[in-house]
C-alpha cells in the first residue's frame, strides 16, 4: 500500500506522546521527521522528549528543534497540566541521540521539496515553526498537501473562555497558517474532547507487559484527574486525533468552513473565528472543521498502539 509521507510538529507533552506512539503504529503513515516547538514545556524539553519517544517506539525518527517562543508574544507554557518534564510524573531514559543540526523550518521545507504536493503536515502545538517556514519559504504552501492540526475550536476554549491553548499560545503564527492557502483540517476541542479514555479503560494499562502502555498510564494520571475535575468523562487525548484522522477519515464527521484567528482582541485573543454556524460567511472555505469521531475505533487503535 502507498503510505502518506508525514511530518510531525509537536511540543511533547503527554497527549503528544500518545499521538507519536499511535502514529508509529499506523501502517498508513511514513513519518519522515519530527520538529519541536516550545509549548507544553520549553523547547529544550520538548526536543529531548521527542528523542525519547522515538526510542520508546523503536523508531529513530530524526528530530529538529524549532522556535523557543512565539513570533511576537511572551512564551506561555502548559506545565500546569503536563508537569515540568512534560510527561507528568513519569519519565523516560535519556536518549543517546541528539537533535539534527538543521532548524525545524528548514527541515520541513526540505521534506516538502522531496515530496511536493503529497506531504501531510500534522501539528500538535503552537504553530510558530510553521509560520516561520511559511515566511521563509513563500513556495511552501503549494508543496504541502494538507495541514492537519490539533488546535482551535468553533465554540469554546480551554486556555481562555474562547481560545484553545495551541492557538492562544501564538495567535499571530496561527493566523499566518490559516491565511497561507494550505488546506487545513482543524481538529479542535469539539472533536478532541470526544477522543477520551475512561478511567476503567485506562487503569489496566498499569499492569501491561508493554513499556509504552505503562509509561502512558503513569504520564497521564494527573491530566486524567484534572479532566475529571473539569467535567470530562475521562482523559481527552487531543493530539492523537489528527493522526488518527489522517489514517482513518471515515471515522470522523467534518464540515468545510472559513476560519481565521483573532490577534487584537482583549477578551477574544486566540479565538478561531469560524463561519460554520453564522449567517455572515467568509469569502473562502479554507478549513475542514472536524466535529465528531468514532471513539470506539479511535480507542481500539490507540490501545493497540500502546500494547504492541
């Protein structure tokens, strides 16, 4: 079978870890490289974590470090959820490998040039690296087939009442992406909050013979508790959703819409402004907004990735 050539841009992060474990297990995906950005934890930590995850899944993906902070704003981390090391109270052995010398945006462009018009770009963190790549290489939009992001929301927020973290952390970068002309598949909170694992589904992972499963159990304990406190039925595994969408779009429901980002508002900074439910429409439909998921199929794939 033909595989999708895939580039992953991420900020590991507990749910990034789940996403990379899932991606490594999917026969439909050919992961060319992983770039890291400051997000859930600082850049040095996200880069180290990406290398550790490659070791964990037995795939020495090349890792490229990117931006240490947003385009114009102060850096805003997510350690309140992910812990200082990014993996909650869990840890992984230090990797013997090091990040590649090339910068993330240069490596992404090289991959896009090598796979013109077919490269699938999956983003799981702030979009700073992608914005820098787009501003550095004006021809990049025509080289990328799609950008599948975990980020944004049509109706709500998790960092503010109306803004999701990955967009809020660098709204200017996100606006560059939505205006770039690259077709975007937006897996926002509407769908990612449906991609959860229940406590009774999560608990058996503790005694699994698989190191990946035991690591995920330990890493996600704190976030599971916080998700339950916030009214969710379980741990929402946000970043794994665009990975699963790429391999199995038949397990989702989505609608085309126009989406742009608020970069000036005081109360609405980082909001993904979407015309899906509005009378007034934008002039373009630049985004496929994902709204529903077959949770059973998603969980089956995730548990299979963790256990094998």
